[in-house]
C-alpha cells in the first residue's frame, strides 16, 4: 500500500510538472530551466525515498522468512517432544503391566509358600504324634521284651534289645528307626546286621503292625546268637 501511494504521488508530480511546463513555455528560458531543475530534484528525492522503502520492504520480507524458518523449527521440535512423550507413556504402560505381572507372581509364590508351609507343618505334626505313639508303645514293650528306646539325633529312635544272649544278657542288640519324607518307616544302623531287616521294614510299612515288627526283629537277633 505504501509503494502504491508513492507511485500515485509520483504521477501527481509528473502531471504538475507537465502543467507547469506548458504554462511556462511562453515565459523566459530561465524559468523553464528552474522548473527542470526542480523536477530533477523532486525525482531524485522521490527515488531515494522509494529506494529506502524498498529496503524496508526487503528487510520485512527477510524477517518474515526468518520467522517462518523459526516457526518450522519450533513445530519440528514440538513434534519430536510429542513423539518422545508418547514413547515415554508407552514405556510407562509396559512397566506398569510388568509390575502388575510381577506382583501377581509374587502373590502366587506367597500363596504356594503358605500352602507348602502348612503341608510341612501338618506332616511334621503327624510325624511327631506318630513318634510319640511309638515312644508310648516302647514303654509298654520295655519290661516284656527287655527293650529300651532312645531318641537320638536326626529325629530317630534307637531300639536297644538286651537279654538276647543268655551268656551275655547285658549285650545290646540295636537298630535305628525314623520316618522318611513319604512318612514310611525306615530302618538303619542295625547292629549286628540282619539280612532280613529290609523284609521286616517292607512288611511293617504295609501292615503298620509295629508290635509284630519288634517281635520279629527280636527273634532275628536271638537267631543270630543260636547260629
């Protein structure tokens, strides 16, 4: 708009010069030269003014282009930050899902541990009661079978028979007994060794007749003396 205004002003100046020139042709030559010089000065001033306006316009265009460039950079930076933010949100969601999975696994392990702990506690309690019953039974057999029962290391019971050898009635004949993980009777440390002890062990596991088991073991020890 400013440039168009300057062009209109230039056109008006040219028209005025033309009018003055026609009016002054009838005058003296010095007046015509003065009009010519005035017109040149006017053109020069207008040219300088237009040149200045053009430079200002060019500077404004450069500023506008620079602004557009900065705006594109800002938009690109915003898009990158947006992508990074979306990526972080996705990672947080994945971590949250992993955490939920770990929490569920930990809960399952806790429940399984509690179940196993309860099972072990129940088994230990049952084993303890069973050994206690064996101890009570041992007291009953002590006088009749000359049998002494001791609790030794490893939750074992040691069965010590005396009166087996008439020549040496105080000589001990013994074996150890415990309950294995399957809660079955398990005989060990038999002295003197008996070849039939494994058979006796298998039989008492099947029949659970512990009195017969002790009687058979005593008879086998007596047999070793006679043999």
